C-alpha cells in the first residue's frame, strides 16, 4: 500500500511538472482546462504557459494547458465555445480568431458571439522587414516610393490567412494607392525562410520571431507598426511617424471563456491573469519574446475586438477577399 502511494505521488508530481503547474495546489475537480488552439512552441503557446503558472497560484486552481490545434485555431475555440461558462474551460488564443470568418469558410463558431472576452494578456509588435541580401532598398523612404511607383516588384509574405501581416500589407497598399501581392504561408517560420531566400521581398513580421535575424544583419527593419517607437528598436520609425495615419497593427494573445461567463468569474480571472502578467519572471520572458504586457479591462478588450473586426471588414472589402 505504501509503495502504491509513493508511485501515485510520483505520477502526480511528474504530471504537475509536465504542465508547468504547482502540484498539490488544487484538486482535479477544481482544475481549469486552458485550450491553446495551436501546437506547442509558438508565441501563443509559450505565453499561455507563462501566464498559467502564475495565474494558477493566484487562484489556488490548477490551470492545465490543452493544445488543440487545427483549422487556424477554430478546433480549439469550438471546444471552449461549447463548454460551461463556469471558469473551468478557457481559451487562450490570438488576434486571428476574430477575423477568420472573412477568410475561411464554414467556421464552427463566431468569436464575437460565442465567446466571452476576459483579458488581453500581451501585445506583439510587428515590424516591416526585408532580407539584407535581397532587399531592393535599404532606406524606408526609398522603399515607400518604390512600393507606390512599382508595386509589382514587391511581394509580401504573410504567416497565414487573416494574420496581422496580411492586413498590415493590405492597409499599406491601400494608403499608397496600390494592392500588393500577398503570399500566405502556414506559419511565420516558413514565411521568414522564403523571405531570407528571396522568394518574397517584404514581410510584416512579429518582432520576437525576427529580432535575432535583425541583430545578425540578415534582415533589414524598415519601420514598425506600433503607436510609438519600440524600446528594442529606438532608431526605427513607426509608419505613423512616416505619415501613414492609423497604420497601427499588432498581434496579441488573450483569454476568452464560453458565452455568458458571469461577471464575477470574469473579474476574478482577469485579476489573476493581470497579476501573473505583471510578475517579474513573466515580464522578463515577455521581453525576450518581443511581447508587451497589456493593462486593460475586459470591457476595453471587447472594444478592441469590435474595432479590429470593423477595420478588417473594410480591408477585406478593399482587397476583394472571399473566404477560402
């Protein structure tokens, strides 16, 4: 009997270590399933795990990460949409979720209707980059002139349909009076690989994914799509500075619950995740990933979703996109 107890205890400890949570902190009945609708290892997954460790401590409730990838994140999102609104089934996903119905047919849910926004945990700055070896221009002003006068010479890589990179490229083209050719990939990594190889000329890319390549001189960074200059790139101008009003595009990751999560549960989870995101260790890791902690209420998160959805609808109309 004693041996069996030791084996069980060891199994529990190993399970806790595998999920990055504190073992023995809460009962299995009290555990929350945090669905990440992407494979392990990406920015969304990594930030989810960082948040989960600290938020679980704040709540006294185990948070177990459950990767359910597929269909651009909708498989995992549907699981949460069908869950009970009791705070035990949550979705940690990114900005692509709210624009998918513009680019993808037969979606199993509508994120604006079927989910409850709780908190946007972090924002992810984007930068306009080109490969040093293949870039037609090294100066942002010269690049913008060339984009306006000879748009056919430039192709933009996009990490996926509905990505920040796709919409930022379309918006820049709209402001320049052109419609750029945008090539969609299955993820940031293959898009960056083709950028380095010269198969495409430009990309609006998440800073964390390309910062090492910028530091190594393999990529030129022309501008950022942030509201203000980035601390990691103080000499790089924003597109707003360059005269392109409203060219503010950023990735982000946040937490949703099923539809109709009670306000008190939303508030409790929001408080715990906010505290987690403000912790020294999470701040340090966010900085390494090129992420920035967001400080806003659930209502502000919901307002952001509405604004970005509206802007995406306008860009989709201008681009002539139809769901695929």
